[in-house]
């Protein structure tokens, strides 16, 4: 058989094993945090659960994105106006 084929399939399996180990370690860490059962660890678990079981709503999430973009554009406009005002005063 072709050595090149075995080399590429070997690297594929190595990547898969690395991903599997990463997931298992992450799950182990979450399990340990859950077993500690303190206020802080319970807050961490609640944040993780909220992100895992997030329900997407186009209307609500669209509103959030729109508000963020409007705020971002307003802040950018204020910054640009401030900089141009400073440059205008400097050039006089």
C-alpha cells in the first residue's frame, strides 16, 4: 500500500483522538465543578446550562443586534466628530 495514505489517515486519527481527549477533560472539569456545590460553581453551571439550552428567537435576538449596532454607530460617530473637531481646531 501507499505510505502517504497511511500517513494522512494517521494524522486524521490523531486529531480525532486529541478532540476526544479535550471533550472528556472539559466534561470532567464541569463534573468536578458541579460536585463542589458552592454558590460560585452553581453560578458557573447555570451559565453553561443557559448557553447550552439557549432558544433562538429571530425577533428578540434581531432587536438585540439592532440595538447593539445602533449604539456602536452612535459611539463611532461621536468619536469621529470629536477627532475631526480636534483636527479642525489644530489646523486653524
